[in-house]
C-alpha cells in the first residue's frame, strides 16, 4: 500500500492540448480585432516568442510564463505591450480555464486515495499561481495536501529536486510513493530515478517502448479497479 501519491497536472489530470488549442484560437480573434493582425501572422509571432523565452530561460517555471510569451509576441509585432498584454493574458487563461474538464475517473480515484489515508501532492513544470487556478477550476482543491512547481524550485522535471521536495512536504519515503504523469522523460523517468514507482498515463496515445519499470494505463478506471492501491 502506497503512503503517498504525486500527480503531474497538465496532460495527466485533464487535456492540456485541447484547452490550449481553444485558448490560442481566442487569442487569434483578439489579435484580429484589437491588433489588426491576422491569425497566420499572430501565430508565427507567438511561437517565435515562445522559442525566444524558452531559449533565454533554460530552466524553471518562468520559461512557461504567458506574461513573457505575450510581452515578447507584442514586441515582435511592433505593438505596445503595456496596452495589450493584460488583456491577452486574461483572454488566454479565461478561455483555457472555462473549458477544463478532468479526465474520467480522476476525481473518483483521488477521492478514494484520500478516503484511504493516502497523502497526495502535485508536481508541475509551470508558474505556481496558474496551477492553483487550474486545480480550483477542476474542483480538486480539497484533494491535495501540497504542490511543488518548477517556479518554486527553480528547476524543472526530471530534476530530482522536484520529486524530492514533494516527498519532503508529504513526509513519505520514495519507496512508499507512486507518481502519475504523462511525459516519459520528465515524469516517468524522473520519478523512477529517485525510487518512486511511476504510473504512465497514456490515454489514447500510441507510445514508444521503454526500459523504465512503470505501469501504463489509459484511464483512471483501470487503476481504481486494480489492486495497486485498494484491496
């Protein structure tokens, strides 16, 4: 029986890609209306801005900051970031959050962990504030004891510091803990490297073979009905 379970957020508890697509579409409409920039030109500047920010900031949560993405996008487009950045930020995240839905069975599984006295935490590569907003939007606020973000540690997964800080907060040992994530290199290999048992959420994806000893699963119902956590 595991004493602690750590979860990644994006792509593990809900579909990041689906919500990002909707939010980006709303930004394109914003750009056309307010910046007189068409979708193709805006997206070209946006993805170049992401590249610039991530190249400049090689580690830590700030390299995911939408504030920096949008500031740089506006600069590339020759627009005044003071006039538009705040509206762009709200446009993106309001549309992103409004469409969020937890994966089927995730809430039931985490609730059952809590009912069985298992400690829970989140470990995420992102700025902290928006991750709290996501968890609140999913209705998971009461499901978790702690969060560790790459903004907090200054390092991103698979850095051991991310997983070790989560263990420290939960006051459990690595060999007593499971980790749920969707990324092979960041989540699964990162957790395994510190002695945590990894569970790889693959959903509908066809994934590569891996030498990492992990449990692959496509839905949380598989885990709820297995004997990994509940007798």
